[in-house]
């Protein structure tokens, strides 16, 4: 690991512990060059997924992109980082369990929308507006009506 302060490659691990219910390891490290302390995380990558985008371009699946999309949808909403991380972990685990090799980006969007619908209704509509590329206010209204019907069905 390179030190974030002096970029030295020599460090020692001060503390290690499991996090995320045993799915990752958190390590506290100390740079042997400058003494800077920093934290790293290590987690298992279940399977390598390739995402097929709308334009048929194939790219490697990146959990961080899913998190960024969810974080943007939850901007200024009462949703904690812990809840966002839990949602992203749940979606990622579900995708890795259900798909092998390649996955269409639309499937990722559907899974994220399903989880957001339960987490925060405003974040759900925000994400849907980008994912479904809303062109006008009527599409927003239609999506909100659908959301209300889901909410009424669940009550």
C-alpha cells in the first residue's frame, strides 16, 4: 500500500478487524517512512461482471458507480451513508448471485430502483428520472402515480 501522504510503499499493519458482517477486513496501517496512519479495506470480489451499456459498449462492473448514482439520488434526503452502503451491498450481492459474466445496465437500474422505492420515495423518483431519461413533466407525474399505487398496495 502506498502512503497517501508521502507515497512510500513500506507500512505496517497496526490493527485488523472484520467489518460488514465478516464480508470485509478493515486495516489500520502506519507508514514506515513518515509515520502517517491510514485505513484500508479489503473485500472479496464474488465474480467479475461485465456491464453491457445501452450503446452495446462493455465495461467492467464497478460498485462505486452504483454507489455514486444512489448517493446522487439521495442528495439532501434523510438517508444515512450506512443505509446507502447497505442498499448498494444488497444490490451488488443480488446481481452477483443472479447473473454470471455479463449483465445489461438496465438490470442494474431495475434492481437499484426497487431498493430505492423502499428506502426513499423522492430518491426513487430522482433515480428513475435519470435511469428512464424522462423528457417532460408528464413522465414525472406518471412515475409518481405509479409510486403512489405501489405505496397503496403495500399498505
